[in-house]
């Protein structure tokens, strides 16, 4: 045993250079990933940032009870689920459809140009993209002009300050910004399909739609399943950079997602322990959702992440 | 479909599909064009917010305001600095860790991977991170842009799998010549990994250039605000720097902020738009590698 240990120590010393490359990464992870996990414990305390953590009193589940009885918390749950559901039900198929239709384009050059242009907005900051959206949806903006010109509305609508439009604004801006980028992974999966399958189907007399459905869609089904699992497990999250940009005092009652609620409570109002309790509860539910979505997908389609 | 290589009649589907794709391109490009046109319009014209294909009265007045605005230019400087430093530090640090991890004979490799995988499943979140930054003295410091983003497990895996494809014979010949592990990494491995270095650098640079969230949460002092956080304040909170207010008074337009907003937006986006045609293939390559690993 002792002999074995010294052998190991010697080997460790021999590879000190390799170890000195890896260990800083482990230390970084310890500080920036593990310490924050450890700090989740303040969810059970009355923590004050000015004092050392251990001097703060334990209060058990007090903060959990507080947020469970807070109407604003339930409102933020409703907003998060509302926005996520629209995104999931209407938004999830859009990149798949785009990839399928782009795949039907025959001119290789045109196809590549469209693809390149389609993911440009992904690289534009939300400050810029959101800024354009706010401008277009505002008073006298492009959308109002367009809608009045084609007769859909007879007077200006203040889209930005009327809460009832907020969910749809997030959906449309997100679709415009991310469709091309999300489609890349499907386009790559489609490119990997054996062309022989299409030839065989054509000989069997399958038309365009039948080929699209029976060959293309069936071949990329595992990709779709994995991305769907991830999308479902992310249902309690929201795009903070987007919402933070588009929200204002007038639309807050539909705009405050769970993320924004945690931000507002924790950093604006300074209720660190309270917000951490919400964070804690959310990460447990999110983990549960991931496992649930994974199991469901495994049962229904045979495809899963783990 | 070129690969089926057979002549076929151009039907209604082809026409419709091509039109649809053109519409997608238009919807994608027009918003940026709108900003460009209005930033080049005279402030009075831009304030009308009408749809123009080209500037009605070509004017660089808004750009001159933007470029003469000391606060805005300071933001530009901070953003440039964090992009350059942040990217170099991220790529170097991540690549070095990845090289060590790419060696199967590394002792404790399995343990290190397990430690890393846990961080993919659980994380502290906003408030614990905020407390950590405060305790580390990173709150309201330039280094909050650099240190918390100097490493990601995801990019480490991309580097690591690339390094594993480099033939051992290359490294061995250097070892025979007496090179240390660091010597092999910097003289043999990294020069042979330019493609993956380019991809990761670009993702890191785009992140640093576009991020406004870190600035909102961790930065209090005006002189440390990155450009994008300033834009957030100008656009979403409608706050104007003193210079801008003066400029507005001078132009006396009805909704005078618009063209200046657009010019500032253009200044913040131009680097991305200019480089985009050259770098986009590296960006796509990156997401492919990521998708295969993930």
C-alpha cells in the first residue's frame, strides 16, 4: 500500500507540468461555480451582505413561505410560463420548417447566401435589436405606419406600453433574431442524410412532401428530440437580456418573468436571501423538468439525452 | 437539390419557396438598413421615423455628435479593451487547461471531468454570484468582465477534442528534442490549432462586444460602463449624456434623440457588420463542433 502511494506520488511529480496546466482550471471552477452553489445556503438565512455569512441567523423555510404567498411571485410564474409556452408551441417548429424549406432550394449559392444572412441577427446585440424593436413599435413607428397603411388598424397603438402585447413582442423579436441560428443544427443534420434514401423514395414514387416527411424529418428526429427536451426543461427560464431591454414600468405586469423577479427582488430591493430562496426552488424544479422531459421522450420516441 | 442532379421543371413550389427565402433575407437585413439610413439622415428627418429606403437629407451630424461624445467614446474604449483582453485571456487559459486534460495519462483526469460535469447541471445563479463578486472585490472593477468569463467547460471540451486529433508523432519528435510540456503546447500544438483558436476567439469576442448584462449588474461607475450598457441606458431608460442633451438642444428637432440613438447603435454594431462576412464560417464551424460534442 505504502509502496503504491509513493509510486503514485512519483508519477504525479513527473507530470507536474501537465498538472500545473489543469489545476488553475479546477481552482477557477471551485471559485466561480462551487462557491456560488455553496452560497445558495443563504436561502435559509437572514443574510446581510455587510456581515460574514456565518453571523447571519438561520430562519429555516421562512423565505420559501414568503415567496409562495407573494402574488407578484405567482404573476412572474404566469408570465414565464406564458412566454415559454408561446415560444415552445409556436416557436419550436419554426427553425425546423426553415431548415426543411431551405433544403429544398436548388441553387447552392443562393442557399448559402440565404443561410448566411439568416443568422446575422444572432450576432447583433439585444441592445441594438431591442432598440430597433422599441423604435418600430413606438408612436409613429414603422409597425404603426404599416398597419395603418394596409388598414389593419385605424389609429396608433402604443405596443410598448400596453402590457397585453408584451408576450407577443418577445415571441416575434426572438423569432426574427434566432430562427436562422437555431436552424443551423437541423441543416447540419439534414446534410448528413444519405442521398440514396431520396433516390430510392423517388423510384418508389414518393412526392416532395412524402420525401420531406418520411425521409428528412424522420432522419433528423433524434436532433429534434434532444432540442425539444432542452427546450422543455428550460421552460422556467427566460431570455433576460431580451426582457430587460423591452420591459418598462407600464408593461411590467406582463413582462416580469421569474428571472426579472429574482433580479428585482434581489438586486433592486436588496432582499438577497429571499431571491436566493426563489433561485433555489427554481433550480430544483428545473432539474426535475429535465429528467421528466428526458423520460417522456425516451418512452415516446426512443431518443433521449441520458 | 443539386445532389440529385436531375433536371426538373421549376414549379410553383420553387417560386414560392424562393420568394419566401427572399422575404426572410429582407426581414433580416431591413432593420439594420433602417438604422443605417436614419443615422445618416439629418436629425430632423430621422425624428419623423418614416420609412425611407435612402437618407432624405444626407448628414453626418449624428455621427459627429456620437464621436465627439466623451462618455460614449469611453464606453467604446472599455468595450474594446474588454473584448481584446477578455478574448486573449479566455483562449489562453482555456487552451492550457484543455491541453493538460487532453492527455489520457493525466492523473486524476476522471475526477477533474466529474468535477466539471457537475457544474453543467447545477449552478448558484444570479444572487450567489453577485455576492461572490462583491466579496472578491470584483464589483465595479474592470476585471469583472475578464475573470468570471476566462474559462468555460464547454470551450475546454472543444479545445480538448481538437488537441486529441493532433498526431502524437508531431509531439513526440519535439519531446525527443527535449521540449517541455509547455514547449510542446506553445510551439507544436497551438500553431497547429489555428482553426479552433479562431472559432473560440470569435465567439468570445462577439460575447464581449455584445454583452450589456454584466455592465448593468456589476458596474456602478460611469467610466467603467461598456458601450452596450450605455446604449441600454440611452435606449431603454431614455437617459442622455450631457453632450447629447446639448447636441439635441442645438438641433432643436421634435423627437431629437432618434438620429443620435441610431448613430450610436451603428457605431456599436459596425465592427460586427464589417467583420461578419469574413468570420461567419468560423462561427458556424464552432456551433457544429459544439453540437457534435453536446
